[in-house]
């Protein structure tokens, strides 16, 4: 079962509606939201992870430029699919701490190098050597992507990459049954799992928006290592994928946006569109120095903050949700 969030102090909306819609969603609505906003993203992640596993194995079987390119492309697709899930997480991926299993950060090259001689079972205990970050390091290296093909011709090193690919796919598919079980629970006669559905998932969306802001250092000339995917040069595309995942869940049909009054729904859509537009204007790569790049990062962060503010200060009130404490509480 999902964890109950820490209660906050929120007032119920006093908007002049003839009759407020019950805030505990019904079975049809709850299943519909899961089917529209969550399960397709999980399926996309599973398909991408399967491709990463097969592409990594193909690289080790025949390490050349073509197979390396395909493995890198598969990694990018998998990482972006994961970011899309992280933009609005929920259900079994939270309970099973999927992010820690497949995307532990920061990357720890020393741990990865030290584990090259270990059996796969021995590496599983160290999350720094088993997920997407470790695979990114093996595929791109430290500012030396051209040298990785020669390194990956080492059987031991490539075997580790292939094992990571298989493990990522296994970790993702381990939740297949969990999502279906959650779907059955949301459709059951008891409303236990539906009572906190909106509160829990909106809380996770707010946390995701906060995480996106943290991905944008405030320095005018930031170090590449300040960005999560600097090795692959994909920080911007990953950030946009996470914003997209948020939008997929929030604006799904049915979904939270459809439970709002028209003005507030339009305001959320406008804030989301602005955030997506402003963040699409970010420099690529994100660590690009200069006044223009710095201004673009600030504008993206400002737009994300505006989106989060409407979500937690207006949407949560109208839907009569219980919010958990965030880093901004008490400021």
C-alpha cells in the first residue's frame, strides 16, 4: 500500500460551485487515470529497457562503432523514459524505490572501476554500480567518449555493461505485476486506495517539479559535473522528458486537470505550456557558459516555480488535498 503523506494545513476551496465533486475518486475514474497517465509511461520504459539490454549484449558480441552507437541510443531512450516516469511517479515504483535501483546519483566512477572484477551478484548490493548512471559512465566515460569503444572491447568491462542493461530491464519489469495489482486495488469495492490517490500523486508531482529546479545550477559558468547527464550530453533532453511526463499525468483524460474549475484548469495549462516553452529554450548542452545561457536557465527555473506554485497553492486547495511538507515550508 502507498505511504500516507504528512498532513499539512490546507483550507477547502470556497469556490462558488453548486455542488462540490466528491474528492475521493470513484473506481472508473481512478482506473481511467492510471490507464491514461501512468501505465503507458511504464510500458514505454519497459520497452526501452529491453532494447538497452539487447543493444548492450549486441555491443559486447561485436564491439564496433555501429553497435556502440545503438547502445548509446538505447541508453538515451531508456533514461528519457525513466525521466518521464519520474516527472509524475506513483504506485509500485515508489514502494519499490525504483529510482534508487536504476538511477542512483551521483555517479561513482571509483566504485564502478573497483567492481569490474566482481560477479554480478556481488555488485547488486552497491546501487552505484548497477543502474543508468553506471551504464552512462561505461558508454561515454569521463569527457572521453571516443575512447570508450576501445575500453569496451575489454570483455570484463563490456560484460558489466551488458549485466547492467539486463538488471535495469529486470528491475523495471519487476513492477509489471505491481502496476496491475494497484489497478485492481483502485477498482475494488473498498475505497481505501482511492482515498489518498490524488493527495499522494499530486505530492509526488510537486516533488518532481522541485527536483527539476535543482537540475538548473544558478552559476553563470557552471561546471559540467553540476548536471546529471553531462557525460552523455543529454541533460536538456532528459529535463524536457521529465516535464513531459508531468504533463502526461496531470492533463490525462481522465486526470486531475479535469476535476478543476475551468479558470484554474486553464491557468495550469498556461503555466505548463510556459514551462515547457521556456525550458525548451535552454542551451544545449546545459552547462554552456555565458549571460544568455545563464538567463535561459533562470527563466526555465522561474517557469517551473510558477507551475509548482499554482499546483500546490491553488490546485491542492480546490481538490481539498493533504500536502506533505516540502523544502519550502517554513521559509
